[in-house]
C-alpha cells in the first residue's frame, strides 16, 4: 500500500520503483495488476482507448488498492491535466516535452496559483470536501508528480534544462519514439542507447524509462535511472500465455 504522497516522495528521492503500463480501459485490470505488487501503474491514455470516465474509474480502483496511478495524457493540455489530477492520480506523464518553456507551463498547470490548476473542493483529490481549502492547498503539490517524457530530438538537446525546471519531478525516456524521431528503426540502436544513458544521468529530476519485461535493468540503474515501466498487462499476458503453450507443446511431443 502506498499513498500518492509516498509515491511522490520516493520518486523525487530516486528510490527504485517498478511499474507497468495499463492499456485496457477496465478497473478490474488495475485491481489485478496492483495485487501483483507493482509500486505504481501508468494508465496509457495516449495510446489506448481511455476517456475521462474510464481514467477516473482506473484511478479510483488504484486508490482503493493502495497502488498509485500515473496517467499518461494524450496531449499536453491544461484540461486533460486538470481532469487527471481532480480524479486523484498520483502523477501525470506528458509526452513530447521538448523545451524548458513547455515544462514550465506544465509545472504551472499541476500547481495551484495564478494561471495554474483550477480548484474544486469536492473532487476526489480534495477528499470530497473532507479537507479545508487551506489544508488541501498546503498538501496538494506533495501528492502530484509531473513526469516529462523525452522522445524527440529537441527534447534530447534540452533534457538538462527541462530537468532543472522547478516543478518537474522526473524525466521519462520513450525509446521507441526516440528511435523513430531520429530516423532509426531499432529500439536498442547504439545511438538510442547513448541518448538514453545521457538522459538517465540528468540531475535536477529523477529519471526513468520503459523497458521490455525481459530486459536487464542493471545498466539503466547504473546510468542513474530509478523508476521503470516494464511492459504492460498486454505483454505480460502474452508472455505468460506463450510460456504455458510452449511448455504444453513440449510435454505433448514427448
């Protein structure tokens, strides 16, 4: 069991944490994956069919299970960020962050204040009016993590400046888009590996990345990475099912 505040504290302290992407828009998936023991789960609203209602249900399930939910939003807009945070998510992962100026706007969007996050006192994040305005404002930012995804050429060039922006809690490397945006077709190309090492070693924010379920993590940890999203419920189901089928066929062939 982990609260949003505990997740944020562990993230910024660069404590090692393991998560997985969630692609299926049903809260039962959150319940099952949370019971596997992951430190956090990432609802992938960028690449899977999630709307506001399903994101809300997934977040509610995560909170019930004591598993922090990070939401990867489809676009870096204030309305998406607000909806995710009002629903009680532990963090927002924003794709295609390329400049410090963009990161500053995102930091403002997740923070109460002039031009920033709008306040609703009866949201799940505000404990359904269980907190006073003063109390909620005093703890809200400690319960929300801003994770900027680095996956474009400009993002690579500017990653250190992005990491240094006040309010950016972590950088997350999207190696697939990183490869594609540099004209490469190999997730593990040497050029991608070098960019990955450079970004993982950034200071000013925690760093992490997506990894395949069978990929060793030691080199990424040694480079400075501390939080890892390993596969999704889709890949884990496929791998588990394929292993059972292969074992059955081997036994049947004896």
